[in-house]
């Protein structure tokens, strides 16, 4: 079972940038991967998705601001967050994009956007 560990979350000011990392314990080169987030009192939502070939999809709320990428040689997935807004505040999780492979969720990494 491939384990995924998120990191990089921090307190950042509105308009700032942040880069989240997702480290996998094994190869994920054949897997579509995704970033999700969950704000207090809200359901978890899909933020961005990237296919094995690099095709990306984004939630409308982050389109044009966030960039998902992957480095299969390092078994890592990244989320570059630019021009962040207070509404981006949430715990961010990475996982396989295919629901059948979402056996477990990690602790996520906290992103707080505040001045």
C-alpha cells in the first residue's frame, strides 16, 4: 500500500504564494493524483487533479491561481498556490484521484491565509 504524506502548509498572507508537497512511499507514475481541501464546517472538495500524462483539471475557485504538478522520479505531487485568498484556508490532502484507490486519508497539511 502506497502511503501519502502532505507537507508545506503554513500561515501566509493574502496574495502570497505557497507550495504544498505530497510524498508517496512508492511509485505513483501510473496513477491520476489529486489535491483536496476541507475547510472547517464544510465538506472535503476536489481542488486539482493531474493524470499520469500530465493533464490537469482545477476547481473553478482556484483556476488560474493554483498549479498541480508531479515528479514521478521522486514520487511526488505538488500544489503551487499563488495569489492565495482567505477562502483558501483549509486542510489540504493529497490522494489518488480514483475513488477506488482512496483507501485512507492522511493528516493533511494546514494552510491558513490571513493578514
